[in-house]
C-alpha cells in the first residue's frame, strides 16, 4: 500500500493535455442555457440570481480542466462550499441547481490529467468541501458514503483512462525504439555496402592505372555514382529518423531491388540472379531482408572470394518458405578472412524473422550463403 501511494504521489502530469477546445465552449454554452432555464423555471431556488451566476462561473472553468485540473477543481467545489457555508450560517437551506451535476467532471480530470500530488490533494479537498455540509444537514453516514462514491467513480474512471493512455504511449515508444534499431541496422548496411564498393573500385583503378590509362576515369565514374547513391539513401534514413510520427518505418526494399543488383557497376563480378517457385505472397519485411542479405553476400564475395568471376543468386519459394542462395565461383576457402559485423548482422536479421542462415564453403569451391525464411515473417 505504501509503495502504491508513493508511486501515485511521485507521478508527473499526464502527457497530451490540451487547453480550451471548441467543444468545451459548446459545453459551457449548453450548461449556461440550462442553468438559466432551470433557475428561472424552478420555484424553490434560493438566491436565484446568485445561484444561476455561480453555476455559470463554475461551468466557465471547464475548458481549462485538462491543463489546470487542480486549480479548476478547487474553484468549482470551493465556490459551492463557500456559498453552502454562508447559507448554513444564515440558516438557509441552499442546495444549488440540479445541473451542477457536471462538477463530477473535475474529479475525473484530476486523476486523468493531474500530477500525483494534485490528484491526492484535490480529492482530499473535494471531500473536505462536501462532507461537513452534508453532516450539518444531518445526512446519514450512508448518504455521505454514497456522495463519496459519487465522486470516486469518475475519479477512478479518469485514472483508468490515464493508465490506458500511458500504456498506449509506452507501446508506441517501444515500437519506435524497435524501428529506430532497424533503421540503424539499415544505415550500417547501406554505408558499409557502398563504402566497400568504393574501396574496391579505388583499388582496381590504382591497379589498372599503369596498364590502362583510361581505366581510372571509368572507375571514378563508378565511385561517384556509388557515393551519390550512398548520400541519397543516408538522407532518406536520417529523414525517417527525424520523423515525429507515432510509428516510423524503415525503407522497404523489394524483389525488384534484388534484380537491380545484377546491373550494379559497383560489383566487378558478373552477377546472375534468378527467381523460382512460389514468390507471389512474400511479405514486404521478408523481401527487404532478402535484399539486404543479397547485398551483404555480394559485398563479401567481392572482398573475399579469390579468383572469383561470377556470383549466382537464386531466390526460390514454396508454400511456406523462401530460400536465398548466393554462391561465388572463387577458390575454395575454409573460412572468411574477416569475421566482421556483416555476417553477424545477417544472422540477427534472419533470426528476428524466424528463419535460419548458413555460410560455408561451396561443394565445388567458392563460398556459399544460404538463408531460409518464412514467407510471412515470424508472426
């Protein structure tokens, strides 16, 4: 119980509180009209002009109940308590208008929008305002308890709505964090792929400079194209990261992007890409992952496959799974010369989607990467 009270006490104000809205003024206008009509029509209204004015003044605090819940609740119940106290001192049976029932909005607002301290102090002050008056009027304890429940029910509803909103915001924050992690992965893969291609082309240009004087110019064109593409993709990802939407989405690649890799001049090897089987219903997340896997596997083949001239990429689908196979024709090796972040990143991507990946020497030489993924992802 102490921990619960401590948690409530230290709670900050709810997020998303807005000042006066158009619908608030519609409600105030409606309540003012009802108060005037009730005050004029009913015969047993005590201090008629003041009672009508009091109801309208209290209604005017409603538009600010979200941004100033404690102050508005104190004004609403405090004014009524002051008038009730004066009436009791004068021996007058003042009860106010029936339409004052709208004051139950303030306990709701306290628990929905106020801080923990405001909520506790506010509910305590409301109880302090209404209990003495009811006791002096000789209401039974059962009636006083009923009045307390009448106040606590909207307060509990406000707390419930606040909890649901907080849970929803937390869920959105988790989704945004996951998306940002995915974007960070995309940024790493994009930069690593293009920078590797630039480095390879630069090395090739330097090697050919002596024997083929025109070769460096062609290589510089390829480097310029790769650098420009890197900047474009980086800007897209950074723009997405700066998006303030509740949910952000990483750029999605498709099978068409995989096909374009066969014509990417960044790869000095011949790249042959084929698609077979049932591939009509592969989810966008799986297609994007297959593209990144292919991109990373091709980069590794260019960097590490000795004497390689060709890389075969095959995407095959069946009713439930899709298989990606990337195999180069380089010299047979037992392991990759470098165990960097590339293969680890590929493994993590596949595992997140409920698939498996294996990288090993090919049976006839070269290096083989094979990934199997469910067509619709993991769930």
